[in-house]
């Protein structure tokens, strides 16, 4: 085993380096002898900048009296859960809660070791909550906090997919009530668009809308954030209202509810059932009127089976259930969303891009889109940032999309020529004969570029289908397996 070849010092360093908390150790003179990567991420430093240097050289805002490490070196006594604020040599402000222990050898104090937990984000969040509270009490004087704004409406949900259209209709009906709604779908499918749209169509639309990702904070901090705190209830806590109090009269959106710790799910269930909130460490009960909308990026029934989601909370939230399909399951939306995002970024970047190339269209239809609509949007945004003409080509797409499609045999000149003809003839009911597989030879003999050859094929097949349907675009689109809007666009483009 590898451990057998390690001495005790190497083994200790390996153990401390594997701990998922900031570890900082100094010798008797205050010189750093160990500083793990987690501590470095917390401070915005790398271990090489800290090891071998005195604490006050790396953290110049501290003094002998304010540094928890130096205090322990001075007294030889441990400190537990002490809040500390300091600035690093790079100027980064950091807020931590530290537990610091003296290190003794043969009865002599030889150093100190500190375990740190990051409170920087929590402090920033608390300050934002103060601004949020002020915006509620004095809306004319204070600028609203961004997370209070539900910007999206049902008009922003672009789709022609029958299942998505049904979800929009059900969500619009649910907006007229105060019932809880659970939205299920993978990351990037548009869960928050639906939630914000429900709020903006509801009677609560002029009241606060607050969103919180339940996977973003550990249980103790999330509890204080949701229900509020009173001074002294935990280290660094002040008298703060929770999100339930701040959202009173409005809507609270809890995303990734399946990531909330089970003990906190039980407290949430009581609030949903009784409408009563008690701040952490308080005895006072506060009545709240909040509509809770929740979302999960996994199958909730599977989450229940795995012990990640309480069944009683699921049934309480799942009064109205919405399931958003993956983008790959609603491929007819891809051309529609592509045009939608082109229009958005044309306006944002002041450009006049009119289309993506037909090669890009085919690549979009072949890709599996693990990031769903959000990934498609980011792909187009990136291409729009780089494009110089009026058309987006494959060279502007993210490398992972091109690599994935090429890796699954979904993109090459020969395969695309053959696949287009094969797929199109199948859709219009034409027999796929063995001669189709000599299509590459026909392409070579045509003497025209691939794009022109494909355009000729597409025009020929489209005209044949339109003739068969007597000019009925809707029927032709169904036979070709295209959205009506896409076929209409292509017909207009060829006129």
C-alpha cells in the first residue's frame, strides 16, 4: 500500500489536505507550516504564497490581538467558533468562523492549528437581505433587489411542442390560485421561467418574488436564511428576517428542493401547513402569507426512494405538478428557439445576423443538448459574439457540440449528403433504394459545393412534398418532420 511508504509527516499532510475545510497551521513563531487548498480558495491565495511566511505578512489587516492563530500562540488556550474578518495581501476581504487549537510537543507549545469555515457569502447575503427589507418598507427610496423581480411571463416561453404548450396552459390555470406548484425538469429546461410566469399572472404579481436555490447553502445557514435569526442564535447571527417574512404576501421559489436536508424539510412542511414562522433561536411566532413554488431537477419519486425528499413534503408541494421535457425530446423547438435567440442577440449586440447555416441546423438537430435550452442559448450567444457576417457557421460553435456530434458519426460531408436524402425520402413515403448509397458519387459528379448540392436536394424534396399536399404547408411540414414555421421560413427564403 502507498501509506506504508509514507512517513508520519507526509501522512499528516495528506490527511489535512483531504479535509474539506480550510486548515492553517503555524509554528511557535507564527510562520505558516501548513496551508491547504481549501484555505487557499477561501482566501483567494495559493499555498505557495502563504507557507513559510508570517501570518501578519500575508494578512496585513490583522494584529497580534485580532489574529486567532496568534492569540492561541500567546495564551496556549483553544478558541472555538470565533468570528474573524480580515483582508489578505491581495486585498480580498474574508469573513470566517474559526476553531483554533494549540499544538504541544513534550509539554511545550510548538504551534497552532486553525480550522476555518467561510462566512463571506453569508455576510454578503445578509447585507442583500437588509437591502431587500428596505426595498419592501421604503420602495421609493431603495432600489429593489434583483432576486425580487420576476421578469418573465408566459410570452417568454417559446415553444411549438404539444407537451410544452400543455404545460403552459396548466401553469396559467394554476396562476389563478394560491396552490403550491412543483415543477420538474432537468437543468436548463426553463423551470424558473414557468415559476416567474405563474407569479406574474397571479394576484400576487405586485408583491415580492424571491428565489432561493436549496443546494447553495449548508443546512444551518439555509435554515437561518429561510426562517430568520435572532442575535446570538449562532455565531455571527443578528436579528434578521427570513425569506418567508420578506416574501410575505408574495411568492417564494425554492429551487432544487430535493437538495434540502431532511430535518429542514420537516420544518418547511410545518410552515406550509400552518403558515407560522419562528426565527432560529427565537420563541416568537410570526404569521406569514406566502405562496411556495418549488422545483426539482430529478425525478421526485426517485428522490423519495433514495431518502433525499420527504414523501409528506412532496405531496404537500405537488398540488399542481408540471413536467418540462428535455430539449432533445422537443426537437421541433430547436429551429424556433434558434430564431428567437438570434433576434435577442441581434438587438443586444447590434448585429444583423439572419440565420445559422444549414450545416449548423443539422448539427443542432443531431446534438443531444445535455444543458437543454440554456445550453442552446449560450451556444448562440457565443457565436453571436464572434460572428462578422449575416450567417453563423459551424466554426463559431462551441467545441463540445462539434466534437460530440462528430464523435457519434453525426457530421461529415459524405454522411450528411446520404443522411439528408435518406431521412427526407423516408418522411415523404418514398422508397429508400440501394441506389441511395451511391449518393456521394452523384455529389462528386455534380461539380458544385456541398451546400449548393444539399440546397438543390432540399428544394427538390420540398417541392415534391408541397405538390403532393397541394400546397398545404401544415401537411407538408408534418410529412417532412419540420415545424410549420421552419418550413414556411425555408419556402420564403428560396423565393
